[in-house]
């Protein structure tokens, strides 16, 4: 991007140890001569770096849909300000392909298939000086064949306008573009040119025999910038808008193929919503009544169990009390019997003592006589 716009954009390279895919958006105001351009660059940080790449495309799709949704919400407002609305929709996706020289990765095919109905995809072979010219030609043919066989629709430069039909037709045959980027300027001949210096020679970024960078810049910025914006609005955004409105219940025609007015659609949808709301309220009321009944049954069952437990404890208490009373009575009887035996024993002892005393007196009298 620095090479493409001849500018040093802010931001440091991100590491390849991201836990997931993150999208970072930065907006810049560029000026060249009397031309002003508001450029927003969105980088997909961490894309393809995870071990499990199954859901790598989802954050990208969600981000693009979020921009469409923001624009749709602005359109649906009563007081719209689209003439000065900051349009954040993505108008071009530069999809970089690793210069393997073999075939596209599964991740590339899956992601481009998910994105081709949402954004203008321009495939680019990055660091194209890593493979030879013959390999690069075969690689381009291989990529194009795989895209066609997998039904991936990439952006085609328009050929319906006579003024650009010839150049765009030629450029379509060069897709995907093989590019090399460099912000370093080297003196080649009498001119300072952007190039990459290698031990074996110099690769010139703006030399069309070395890479397709100039073709990409011409097509992207100078020739087809407005068409990219128009395609985003008329094709990708309209598809999102139509699907979103159909989800909300809006249609252009009724079952009899007659025009379907917005007011009728709104009223039908409102009545349908109110009907569903009443059904939900009735279902919630029935559920509440059922829950109350279930709770009452549980409380009655618990109360019954408590009563049964109380009766059991009461009966157990009475049985224990009766046993204690019987035991007390038995002990009282034993105590009374003991007391009676004690009294009888004391009486016998007293009588014995009296009898012994009388015998002693008698013996004393006999001695005296």
C-alpha cells in the first residue's frame, strides 16, 4: 500500500502469533495536486496464522456485513444524510496469494468463495520475484482454472464502456496480477526508481517486464475506481439489502404478482408480530399457571409429608411416654415392696430385741433367788 499510493502509512507489522483474525481499519486523507482522496485501509491481522483455519473467514465476512448494515440503517432513517455520510463499505479486496507456483490453498478458495458475493475481489500474487517467469505464467493459469472450477467470482474490469473496453479487456487477461512492492529508490541509469536490490541484480517495481505493479495501479486507481464503488453499491450492497429486507418480511409483489405497498407490508408484518407476541404471552401465562400448579402440588405434598412425619413422631412420643410410665409404675411397685419388706424386717428385729431383753431379766432374777 505504501508503494501503491507513494505514501508512508502508519502502523507496524503485526506478529504471526495472533489467537484469531482481527481487522484493523485506518482512514487517511490523501492529496495529489488538486485531487483529494479519503482512503480507508482494512488489514486482516492474523489471517491464516492459526493451526485451525476453519473459521478464519468469519471475522472478515462479519466486518463487511457490519459496514453494509450501517449504511442500510442510515438509508432507513427518516432524515437521511447520505450526501455527506462517511461510507465505510469495502470497495475492493486485494487478496494476496503466496507465490508457491503450485496451486491455491484450501483457505484461499474457501475465503474467496465466501467473499465473492460481498466484495470486489482482485487476486494478487505477492512477492512474484520469488518464482521464475515461466513458473509465474503457469501459476496464473493454474489459479484462474481453480477459481473457475470452484465457482469463485472475482472482479472483472468492465468492458461495456468503449473508452476503456480495450484496456480493461487486456487487463482481465493478466489477472491475477503478479506484483512486487518496494519503497526504496535506487538510481537506475539517470532516474531514481522504486526497486529491490538483490545480489544477482535489481528488480524494478514500475517496470512492466518485471511485474504487474503498474497494471494494478492503473486499473485500481486511475481507470476503474468509480466502477469499483458502483459495483459495491449496485451489486454487493443491493444483494445484502434485498436479503435483509426479505428477512424482515418486505416483498415487491404479493402472491398474485401485484405490487405490494410498503404500508401493507408494514401492517402485515406488524399484525404478524402482534400475533406472535400474543401467542408468546399466552404461552408464558400458561407456563406460569402450570408452574404455580406444580409448585402448589409440591407444597401440598411437602405439607402432607410433614403431617405424616408429625403423626409418626407424635405416636412414637406417646409410645415412649407409655413405656416410661409403665417402667415408672414398675419401679414404684418395687420401691413399695422394698419399703414393706424393710418395715417388716425392722418390726421383727424390734420384737427379737424385746424378747432377748425379757429373757435377760428373767435370768437375773433367777440368779438373785
